C-alpha cells in the first residue's frame, strides 16, 4: 500500500482553555514565528518491517504503529476527508501523543459534530475498533457494564460497551458526559485510573501489567478460576463533552475530571472553514461566502454569548453553502434564518443585536423577489435502487432543478393528501423545505394548529415518502426512541427496534411530533443519527450510513447477510427526519428548548400563522358553504388578537388556531343559525378565563361587531327543548342523529338523569359536534354534572362506552397498555383506550387535567390523525389502506370517538392545564351550573316533597356563591352536586332544618373565618337561618289595647237642622298634554337581604335604593296588579323616582332634575307625591309637585314622560318664601283610587276640586262653597271633606260619570258630629279633629263583629287620628241614617308629647305640621298601622330598665282590633340622613315613610333609601314562624338516645312493671328490673314488649348543641386576657403605640379578605412549583412498568418513586417576578378623600400589597412609588427595604397621607408610568408588572388618552395596568375604550380597588408560575 500524504496547513491550535480572544491574539503573534505558523504537519502512512500490521502512521514527528484489528467491521469508515485541515491534523497529533502515553482523552468544545468527527478520524487512521455510547439522562450503570438477558430460562450477563472495550482492547467513545445523571459515571473511575473493575457476574477486570505479573506465578486456568480477566493494554477512552457551565448539563465530577487529559476542539479556524466552504460552493461568489462566515463567527464570539445569544451552528454552514451553490441568486440572509431562526428564538434585544450584525456585513434586506416561489414539478428518477427525484423550483422567474432523495412509494405531482389547500405562503414553504431536504433534516416550527402536520404530509406525498409519525412526550426515554425490550414466546428477552429505527432502515420520512417537549438529554442520542447517519443500539447492532456500509462491505468482501450476522445494517439513503415543534417561549426559563446543541441538528423553517387572505382561502375551500359575513368577522377578530403584543390577547389567539377556525366554520356551515359569539367564546372557553382575559375577549368581540345573540341570554322556550328517540333517530332540540345499534348492551351507560333545559342545550351542542365527527372536551367546575351529561348523551345515542380515569401517576404506557407477567412472559393487556379504538366504542377520559400534560399530549396524534404507537410494538392506524398487510396494525374503528372531561383550568383546581395544551384539537364545551330556573326544576325532581320556597332559597344562595367564586372573592366554586345532596337529605329527613343540613356542605369552611363570614352573610341574605336557634323569636312585646269608647254619631244630610244639601257645579275640560319627552331609565341590581336569618321578627326582607346622602324621600306608593307589587319611591332633592317589582332582582331609577320646572323665587324646596295607575295604564305613574302644582305622567315601560296641564283656579299671588306659615299655597293629590286611573287635586284653603281622569283624558273641576283643609276619598262616589278653619266635615257625593247626559251635579252634605248624651247635660261644644287616615274600603263583617264586640253587618270605615289608636264609623258613608262612632282613645294626643316621655325623646320638632301622617289601615287583618317617633311611644314599657333604647327611624305601631293588642316594632335607623333637617321634618316626623304592601303587610322606606317589608297580620306571622322553625329544624335541641334493636329470640311473657330496684342502679336488658334500658317485658327505654316507657333518670347518650356552646364565662375571659397580653407584648417589640396599632388595624382589616385570598393562591402556587416528579432507576419504590423485563432478568434498579427533581444543572436560575405599584399621592387624592375615600382606599391597596407579599420575596420582588405634582418617582417602598412589621408598614401609609396633604398640585401620571416601565426592566426578572393607581382626570391636565395607551403597552415585556379612581362622568368609560383591553380598570367605587388588584394578580401573575 503506498504512503498517502495528507496536507493542509493552518497554524496549530493551542489547546488551552483560555479565552478565545487571547487565542486569536496569540495566533497573530505566532504567525510570524518559525515553527508556529510555518510548520505544516503531515500525516504519513509508512510501511514498516515487523509491526503487527506492518504499517506506521506519522503525524508530524509523532508516529504510531498500526495493529491489525480483530473485528475490522468495528473500525470507523470514511471519516477522513481527502485533505483534512491543518487544525484537525493538530488535534489528531495531540490525541496520538496521549494514546502513546496510554492516557484517556476528553475532547471539549462547543456543540456540533466536530469533536466526534475528530475522534472517529483518529480511530480510522489508527485502525482501532470503537465502542460508542451516547450518554443521556436515561443511561444507567447497566448500560455501561453488564446487562442481564434471559436465555432458555436462565439469566446471563452480557457485557456492555465499557467492559467489551476493556477486554477486547477497543477504544470506548463516550459522548455527552454532561447529559448523564450524577453518580452514573463514577462506575468508570477505577477502570479509567487503574484499569480495574468488579463486574456483576463475579468477574474482576485487572490491568494488563498486574495480570501479566500474576501470570508469571500462576497459570491462566487458575486466574480463570478466580474469575480474573485481563484488560487489554490497548484499551483507551475518548470522552466528548460540552463545557458546563457555559452550556447546560451536569458539571464533571472532580475525580472523573482528573482522570482525563483535555483538549479544546473549537470550531475550525476562519481560514480552514473558508477553504472548506469555497470547495463546496463553487457557484457562490467568494465575497458572499466570506460575509456569511464572518457573520457566523461573530455570533460565536464571547461577546455575543454574554448577550445571551446561543451559538451560531457553524457546522451547518457547508450544507447552507451547498444550497446556495444550486441557487446562487438566493439571499444569504434567508439561509441564515434556516440555520439560526433568530426571529423565533430570541427576544427583542437579541433580534436587534443579530440584525445589527447582519447590517454590519451587508447581508440584510436583499429583497424577497429572489426567494423560491413554488415547486413546479417533481420527476422520479429510478436509475438505481436508490430513489431520487428531480425537483424543479421557480425562483425569481427562473426555474432551477435540483436532485433530492425521494421515498419508496410512487411520486405524486404537487397535490393533496386529503384536500390540501395550497396558499402562496404554503407553496413557498414547501419549496424552501425541498431546498433544505437536499442537504439536511428539517424542523418545522409553528404555533398550535397552524398546519405543520398537514404540511409535512404534503411534502411526503410530493416525494413519495411513507410517513412514520412519532409522538414525543416529556418523560420519553432514550429507549423509547430507539429500542425496547420484550420477551419472546419462550421467555427469552429480546430487543424490539422502535419505529424510528425501522424507518431509518426502510427509508421513510419520520415525523418527530412535539420535539419541543422532549428533554434535551434524551434527544442527544439522536445527534449521531442526524449528523452522521450512524447509530449504535442497545442490543449491540449498528446502523451505518450507506456509503460507509458499502465501503465496509467492499473492504471486507462480505455479503449483506454476513454483515447482518455481525449486527451491521445500512441506513437507507432516502431516510429523512422532519421535526415538528412549537415556537420556544422567549424569556421563559422552562420552555426555551431551542438551544445551541439543537441548532446544529436541523434546518429550521418557521411556519407563520396564515395571513388573513390566505386563511380565508383555506377555510372557504375546505368548508365551501360557510356563511360569508360570519367568516369575515371571525377572521378579523382572530387576526386582531394575533397581531397585538399583549400576552393576554396572544393566549386568546392561541385558542383560535387555524384548526379551531375550521371547526367553527364547519359548524357554521352545517348550522347557519349558530351564533358566532357563542362559537368563539366556546373555542376560547371564555367562561373559565380569568376576568381580565374575559373582558379583553369581550371587548375585541364587541369591536368586531360580534354580538351576543339577543335571545340566547333568555331561557329558550321550554317547549322546543325535548329530547326524543323516534324511529331510530335521536332528536335533541333541533338536531337529530341516528341511534346506534349496540352489540355490547352492558357497556351503554344508564344513569339517573332529570332533564332540564340547560343541559338539553349543552347536549344539543354536543350532538352537533358529534354529528360533524368531532371529539368532545367538556370543561367545568366540580359537580356540575359532566359525567352525568356524557352518560345521558351516550345512553340516548345507545353508544357503548369505555371509561378511563386519569391521575397524577398516569404514564403514557398505562394509557395504552397494562403490562403484566404470566409464566415469565410479559403480556400486554389492552387499556380501555385500545379497546375503544378497536371496537368503535366511545372513550370517556375523566379527570383529564389530573394527568401531566406531557402524558395526555400523546392523545393528539390519535385524535388528529388516528395514529398511535403502542408499547408492545403494535400501532393504531387511521385507514385500512395503510396497513399493507402489516400484522401488528390496529385500524381505528369508524365509530370511535373520544369524550374528555376536565375541570376548568386555573386556581383553585390543582390540575394541569389540559385545555391550554390540547384544547384546540377537541371541540370544547363549557359546562356550567344550571341556570336558576333549570336548577330549580331539577331540584324539584330530586326533592318532590321539599317546600318550593326552600329550594328557591337554596338556588338563590348558591347562585350568589358561584358569582363570588367567579369574581375570585371565594375560592371554592359551589356546584349543583352540593345542592342536590342537600335536597336529597331534606327529602329523606323532612324534619331536619335547612340550616343544619346546609352545614353538610359548609362545615368545610368552618375554620376559615373570612370564608365563613362570607358564607354566613350570603346564606343569611337569602334567609337560610344558619346558626339560628328555634328559641330566637323576637316579636314585638304586646300591650293591651284601651277599651273602646262609644263616641256618638255622625249625622249626614238631615235637613231638619238647617243642614241641607248644596249642589256643586262641575266643569269638564280636555287635558292639555305636553310632550312626550323620552327619559333615561337606569337599571341597577338590587341586593335583597332576608331579615330572619338569626332571629325571627316582623321584618322579613330589606334592601337599599342607592339614594344620595343629600336626597330626601318625599313619598312612597305600592301598586298591586295581578299579584305583582311594584314599589314607587319619589325623592325631592333632586327630584327623582325609584321603582321596582317587589319580587324582581332589579331596581330602576329616573332622574327628573331637568324636567321639573324650578321656581324662580328663593330656595325652592319641592315636594313630590306619586300615584301609580292601574290596568290598562299599568306601569304609568302620576307625579305631582305640591309647590308648583306640576303634574307629570311617566310611562315606565315606554320610557316617555308627558306633562298634564290642569285648569288652574285664580290663585292668590305666590308668596315669596315657602315657609310662610300660611299653608294655603300647597296643592294636594288624593290617590286612593289611582289604580282606577283617576286622582283628585285640590289646593289647601282653595274652594274647588279637580278630578283628573287619565284614561279618558278629561278633567272635571268641582266648585265648592267651602275652603278646604283636607279631602279623603272614602268611596269612589263619596268623599269626606274637611273645612279649613272650623274643621267641619262634609260629605260630597258625585255621580258615576260627571258630564253625562243627566245634569248630575255633585251634592254636598254637612256632617254633624253628635256626642252621646251623658246625662250630665254636657254641652254640644266639641273640638273637631281632623282624621289622619280614613280607609277607602270597609272591614268584613267578621272583622267588624270582633272589633266592635257585637254581631253586626253594615257599611263601615276605619279611621285614625291624633286622639285615637283607631276609630270605626259604622254605617258610613253609604247609610244616610246616623252612624255610630266607636273609638279606642290614646292616653295622650299625638304631637303633644306626654311629660313622661319628653325626656326620653330625642327627636327633632319644629312647628311645621309634617305632610305625611304615615298611617295605613289593613282592613283584611283588622289593623291600623302607623309609624310614630320615639317620643310618642312608651319606651319604658318596651325595654327593660337597664337597656338604653336603640336609635331608630321610628316605631311601627300596630293597633290590632282583632286581638285587642298594641305592638311597637322599632324601625332601624337610616344609614344616612339628609343634612336638611327642616325640610325633613316638613315631610314626616319620623325618618321613615309607610305604605301598605299587601293585605297583611306593610313596607317602610327610610330616609337613607332602605326598604323593609314587615308582616303585621297575626295569621301570616304564625305561618312564617312555622316555616322558619322548619328551616331550623324542630328537634335540633332534643335529647337523643342511642338504642340498638336486636332480636333477642326470647318470647315476650305478660308485660309487667318489674321489680323496683331500691338502689336505682342502671340495668341493661334482662326482664327483671323496672327502669332499665334495652330489656324486654319490663317498663324501660328502648326494649321490647314492655307496657310503657319508664325513665329512671339514667343518662341515655346525648349531647345538646346548647351545652356545647356554653363555654364557662371565666374561661372565655382568661382566653381574652391571654390574647390581650400577647398583643401588648408584640406592640412593645415593634415599639408601636396602641393608637398606632388601631390606626393600622383600620387599613389592614379592610383588605384582610383580599390579603388572605392572595396568600392562599401564592401558597398553592409555591406548592405546585414544588410538586414532586417520578425519579427512575431507583432500587426501592414502585415497580416501573417500563422496566418489568429488566426485573425479570434480575436487575435491581427497576423501581421509580416520587421525589423532588433537582433542577437541571446549568439551566437558568428561576428569577423572581418584579412588581412595581405606582400610587397617586397628589393633592386631589387628599382633597376628594372626603367624598369617596379615594386616598384611604389607595392606602388600603398599598397595605394589601405589603401584607400579601410578605415572606414571598423569593418569588416576587415589589416596590412602591408615588406620583404627584411634586414628581413622578417618589420612593415609598424601595425594592431592598421591604417593611417587615406593622409599624414600618404604617410609616409608609402615613408618608402617603402626609405627602398628598402638602404636595404641589399637578399631575405626573404619564411620567410616572413611563419611568416605572423603563426602570423596572433594568433588573433581570421572570416577569414584570407595573400597576398605576391614579385619579388623573386626564382631560383636565390636557393629557391624550391615546398617548397613555401607548405608554402602557410600550414594552411588551412589562404587563402594565392602570386603575383610575373617581367618577369622571362617562369619561371613565370613554377612557377605557381607548386603552387596551384588560389593561385598565375604573374604580368608581373605591372599595373595589383592592379587589381589582387581587384580580390582576390572580389572572396574570399566576398564569405563568
């Protein structure tokens, strides 16, 4: 063999590890030196005489004698280049030196194939056999030393690479030392150092020298008997590794490191590289190549790595130049992006840096016209057995043809596997992939659902490739990738090649789907396959690149068969890999998978989301008849979300992937009535998004004019929603589907299910998707009936189901197969998943969110493509055509479907985000708790005997709790399951009270005080008396009613005494109507509170109208129509009207401020009364202002107002001030018959009446001969008038229709009051008094009889005045005979406080007579009810001596003529009172007004706007009390006893009393003693057959609630004192005064709940972050399924256990999140604090942040700054001085307060925001948050909101939020529209600030921890 001479020169590389710069410098220096640059090393191969193979290799001055290899097939082939570069030769020389010294070498250097190539070149040169192993995190000791295999039932040890190399004298190449787990490599320590090793099978490896020494004294047989084995002296180790820490991995163990000699194999020097590239790219201009190389070298420099840029993969340059060689016109920048996809890989700064370098080398912006446009044609070449294709690509008008490897199937023209729509960008991408395919494997990067798989399939179809899809998952091991063990039928263990390996041999295209999920350490085993197309497998077989295989075959003259016997196989030349990955998350510590090592393996193509026009094209072609308008809207929303920088919007856009859009379009085309809004919210699962994301989505939808369907919010018509099975087809709502004919009946679920509309709607929705062939995902809270709905759905469809429940420990293997061992063989049992696939059942996957997402993601290929590989080597395939007679393929049954159930993502559910990772491959349905109506219907079916009011209370209370959970105020989302359980309990045990049964659910929260308080408040609000006792009845004390007095007679119209009737003329006019004017009716929710939650009182419900503090309530009225009561409340400052349906949830408000004409004179104090009209004018109200006599008619349904102008009498001139004591100037309205649509007006002291008939539109004016004081409409046609000066009463009768044909004038009769003759000749002189109230209807005869005490049936009226509690006039007004008057007199007249009470009474009294007498007559219950001020009430009798009467708004006095009792019920005082006390007292002498509510109840409204309903009727009270007691439970306090009934098998003799025991000892059983427990025949408790129960007083087991509650007082006191002492001590420690402590407590207590909620969430996150992982290869723990065979073979480390996973070494440190709170401390905050407490709320917010983040400093670093007129960055809490205790926190709050008090005016909101956003990013952190609190009235300071919006979003890294305080009119809303969605909040109610902050934290910070 001739000597070959290999020459190539470049200066020798210095092998130190000094920094690169030094090396470059030295190079410059050495260049000029002799022996440095000049010495060209040569590699010489010379003949020699007597060496083993007779040849010597010389490298420069070092020579090595070759030996003839024993196994020449193990010597590397074809690695040495024709002319190796000088630097490589230097490396080879150094390795040879070390080899001659017998030392082991470590080649260290950047990632890439160069180090391995150098090692292999050396071994090829020196003809040494190689044992290669790629280390990964799955490598164990057995992979290095010995592995057990079973042969013929016996376990053998088989030597592995290290032992084989040592004994056979080979070189062991260990690649990737930094990948191996700690403590695996030390097994090699002794082998490296002393060449010794103890093996598992008892043999001992001994170094050659020692063995040879022993051989002198002993024979070889003796040594063999001692099991000593000689280590060959030729054994060497070459280790290849990366420098850690610069790259991630485990650092070298010092003892291991010390045993190696290191050499830095850096990238080839510039000149060498340049030569190489020139040689490859002959057609590319030299300038271009040098620019490209300069760029690449720059990015590999030390400087760029400090910028955090990953190394440029220099090793990919030759391939890139090869492409450029074929396409010289292509811009280099483009090729760079394939090698180094910096746009995807780097953050903003990184991109700028790279683009800077591109500019520097003039590589940028060379135009897109030169890019490949499309593939023109593909032609198949079948010249040899190797298949090639000629592909013609069009580039900038030219066509270029290239030769690429092709698959083994027939080649298609560019066309479609299942309808592939070619858009422009897809054509271009395919062409680019074709270019890459020429030289290298490809990695496609693109978001979820953008079509990567489709693209890859199309590519494969073009080139005739068969596809091998391999789904990767996180805990995949190297074995799963390459080879797995299995047992042969005879029990022997064997290895089965993975699909990847068989694909490599068969020349398929492998799709590695989800390469971003796999651990980098595992992928490392593929590096050699990808770079060199070589692979060493576990069973010792080796795959070689085809040229190397052929070379070997030729050199050794062996056949394929012989090589295969030696386990050597060729890799098919067509074999290619396409990896599919999602883009790395820039800046994330965990998901940055695209590292420097990875970059060397592939060319990267970024599949961008489709642009709008292309997406439109794709959807239209895929779904031809999709509604055009809907599609346009859908795409505009999607693209708007995709284009924003906002992370919230980005995450929403991820849910709307192309795949999801196609699904929505398919539904829209199939069901055109489908609502787009619903479809989008469903796809995004908006029901369960954090509130910020939800509002952002809603805002974007509104902007795109996608409206909520108007009727979707209403309950759909119940009739439509039936589900029925008719003639073999199931119909739900409007959708129908055929019913399946199931063979396996027992697998069809059958479940108790009560139909309700909401679940029907959900099932209809599910059926739509089911018919379209979708797999379903149901997401919801716990207990909303997901399982029930699915079971019911499958039951209706008659589909068999397979059920699988996932959990934390579910693995990929356990999802598919269950391995077990039978008779020493591994047997796999199909899991439900495989059965369902085979048989076409429906697979229900429950609790999908509990399994790790890396496990569930293998469902993706199954759902998408119907493909999956099972652990036993079988595979699931979609269509029978692709089976090709393979025996281990399972075809997916066409009926197979998957229904996945998961809890909603996010806190408090501790699951994983299944929806986030896999949501878009399913059709999602959010399952919510049923709406109140549906829930009620359902509960009625569960508890038919439970009273409906109880069910209503439950539904309402739970509805509210769920709302609180949605707002994040409570953590636990209470569900239907809990309500159903309560109802079931009530149904079974009806005597148990509701309040004790609800504790079955709420006792979980009994130790959490905040939560308990919220729960109690909510339950009490809806009248669930939790915590009440049946004895808590606090009805008002009853007093006896004074005896009735006969007062005489009222005599009407007896003409004898000159009291004749007078005719009064009437005039009729049409009403002059002005208007209508449209009014704005505001609607707001009403929070009703049941009042009987702890005590039973007359008050049953209360709620508040939002009345301003300065407003006064002037009148109230209730209208009764068809059993509905509507309450109207008029206020007079400003004039406005509140009204609501008493049973409804909403109140309404109309403001008349600008409608009522104001009086010009002085300070006008209007007074408005209100009269509701009846049917057919229902919902219309007459408002009357008494000063100006203005009458308005408001139509509340039509939202219009008319002014009715009445004919006025000539009135005297108006007085200048309204408080002139002449009361003559006010007009009054009589509204007793307003429900009949007419009212009467009169002027006090006037002499006419005006009847306003609203329905007819007429007024009748009646002129009177007297001046009026008041008018009572006692009947429709008879009115009682009182004359002004004399109080003379008159009765006016009027015909039914005034102005009818008969000249029916009205007649006026004087009314004479005659006293009974007393017999003492009392004179007639009597003081006339004016009634306060006269009823307009009469008492029933029963009521009259019981009131008067004599049986009597007669017309009557009941009236009340200041002298009497009640007065009955019998016979009035219908009988013209004298009417008897009976009265129940008061002890003292009203309005003149008695002497006894005057001291107690602290009311206001002015001389003005109030307008309202506050008196109501309830004729149905025989009661007169009125409100009295405290001074008119016998307080001494009501309250015990030592009790101070509470402050009240007045007392309701109930005069009960039925029971002859008086009761005084205190009305709680109003929350706020108007400061206008004089005005107040002119309205009423109490702080509340009264009206009748229904027949036995009244309603009061106090001046603060609080409405209370009171039951006064005794019957009603008794009924309510019974219901209330039932809710508490009657027997909750009864003594209980435990009795055990057992059949004693003894007959019962005569019953008897039994003997009395003189000692009265307890007796149990026995038939002898009287008074025992549990005997028979004798008297006692719980026995059988005794004559009666006798309790001799022995304790029968019992514990009463009351005893439990009764903790002795002294113990309570001791506990209190102890707490007090501890508190004092703590204050002393932090030197805080008690006053300060109280101040701080005020702020702290206000936000306690939010602090608590946040801390709970933070704790949970911390816990989640520390969740333990499976640690494999353990000697104890649970058996690892994957290692059962190793266990059979007798290995030890076959277990796995949970443990804390050490963070991967070198992986970036987790940094804390940074938060800056910028609060407004400007002067306006102090100025307006009095109005809405804004400063205090901001202080509370600051307090909350400080308290919530205490002790979480390692997760969150926060600081707080202020902004005001003084500046924009006022440091309140610097980041490194976090306050540690309350005193320090209070100091900060005081600083805020003081600053806002004394600072300059002005506003720095913008500057403060801008500074905060810039400043916060100076420190490295995981995420950045800036929250701005401001009351900036932006327009006042001339600040443009758009500018503010721009600042908020100026840095996409920083999540900035703004909270605006204060009421800016509608400016607030306008501002919010300008600012980005979800970034701004308006806190009109400052109480919300802490809640808003909590919302921000929970929905953003926590999303990513």
